[in-house]
């Protein structure tokens, strides 16, 4: 198994976890806060998907589906919105239909394996910022900002479900 195959296995497992934990939710559970100030499951799920879309497309020199597929307009958000830096009010105002976020996620997830597989081993070793070389290579960015970031937010979703009295999917 090469690195791209391994990353695709990790993404497939992550996507399956999101599907299993998000699909059974009602719309109200999807957009509710468990406590004041907490992120909603809708926000966590969208934000994680948005990061995957942004990073994998940019690494391949492509426009993210968020803009090329018209998803920003459908969600009523700006083309550059990723959720990072949203105020509590912005997060609470984000009350998308669960089916819409699932459709966006499926579109991103359908594109992700080919995007990962298109990255050569040499590209995975390149700096994320060629103008300012750093230890953050393209491969590490996928591991940290796509796979690791996704598992972090899936864990938060599972914790939120536990606070709502629901088990997480196994």
C-alpha cells in the first residue's frame, strides 16, 4: 500500500463515521447546541467537509467544489467561508438543512480519492508554502488538516450526541 492508498483508506473510514453519525439525526438535533456556546453538529460537519474540499482541491491547483459547484450560494455563505473565526452568532445563524450538508459532503467525498491519488510522492514532500519553506509539507497537511482535523470534529459530534443521550455509531 502506498501513501495515497493509505490516506484514501483513512478518508473512507472517516467519511463512513460521519455518515453513520449524522444520517440518523433529526433536523433539530443537527442544528441544536448541547450547551450555550457549543458548536452545533451541523457546523462541525460542514466545517470539516469544507476544509477537506478546500485543501485537497488547492493542493491539486483546482477550485474547491464549494465555489465551483455553487455550494456557497446554496448555503448563503461567502466563497471564502470555512467556519474558522465565525462568531457565536454566525455559528448559531448557520442552520442548514441536514440533507443539503450531506449532499455537499457526498460531492466532496466522491472527489477526494482522485485528488489524493493525483498527488505524487514528490508533491507530498513539497512545502505547503514554497515561498517560505517549512516542515508543513503537502502530505503532512493532508494528515493534519484533512484526516486529523476530520477525526477531531467527528469526535466532537460523537460527544455532542452523547450529551443529547444518543449513542454514536459503531
